[in-house]
C-alpha cells in the first residue's frame, strides 16, 4: 500500500506511480469539502484530490484505491455523507474515517467527539454505495489495512 499526495493534479506523476502497480493506492482527502479551504492550505484542493482519485481508476480500473478523513473538526453528519457519496462517484474502494485528536493546544481544536453510532452510520451509508468503510474513534489511514484489503480481495 502506498499513500501519496495529489501531485497538484500532475498527470505525468500519476502515470509514473500507476506504472509501478501498487496493490493499494491511498490519497487522503483529510477533511470534508466544507472545511477543506479553512483546514488545508493551497494549492491543496478537494476537487483536485477527487479528480486525482478518479484518474487513478481511469489508468488502472482494477487498482484498489483508498482515501480517508478525520471527523470532529466542525463538520456535520451531512457533510460526511456527501464526502462518502463524492468518493463513491470516483469508484474509491476503501474509506477510513477517524476521530480527529489535536496533537497539541497549538493545533486546530477538536470541535466534538463523534459517537460510535455515528461512525456506524457512516459505514452503513458507504456499504449501500459499494464502499468498504472502516470507521471509528481510533481509525487512521493504515488501521487494519491488511484485513480490509483481504476482505475486498478474498470475500
């Protein structure tokens, strides 16, 4: 599994990485669209990241793609449902959703702690769209990566 930036949408960079045929190609959107402009810094772009994930699938339709976000930063449930729908439209295979935990007081503050039931709602919504969603308070992009991959390939 590899985890890369979006290369600012540079098609040549995407083609070079795709030619190496990674088993799983991850690129994290990190936050929902509504918060992208305030949390992430330019040239980062939610839409460039979505396009990046779509280009991977265009170049290598059978490659497993993965993305993830952190929640509890100020988004609403509907924002997360929209994120799930956005990445499903890009044919992403695996999504991780975890609780944001501020590393220090100088970092962006936690707005709320998401309940286990809400994480389950996200998983179920993704399942209805054909996504494998791993969601929970301690989930990070590499959380249970092997098990998640195996569940896609050997189920």
